[in-house]
C-alpha cells in the first residue's frame, strides 16, 4: 500500500463529499446520503447508480483510467455519506 496515494484518494473523496453538499445547498439535488432522515431504501439506489457508472466505464476497453477513477471516487463518497448517516451522535 502506498500511503501517499491512499491519502490522495481519501482527499479526493473528501472533496467529492464537499461537492455533494454544495449541490444540496444550491438545490441541485434533493438530498444526500448523509441525511439520517432519508431511508436506507432510498440511499441504496443512489449508491447502485454510482457503481453502475463504474461498470459502464470498464465495460468496453480500453478503459479511461481518469474517468474510472472519477466514478470510483463518486461511489466511495456516496458510501461514506451513507456511513456518516449511521453515526450515533447521541
């Protein structure tokens, strides 16, 4: 494992989470998966849609590694947002 690369990817996920929040604040999206009031049954299709975009990127070689990385980071950010919503804040 290259810790420098890992930290860079985690930073990109953080930036994507921030972007998601900006989209929510601007009204471009109705919710994000960090909202604990949103049902897991509503969040699941959001994550699946992001993973589907990853699948689309790898379906027809040659794979554009930059596009694939972007989609993986978006999927990771949605998963992190969902995990955030499960955190017990009491």
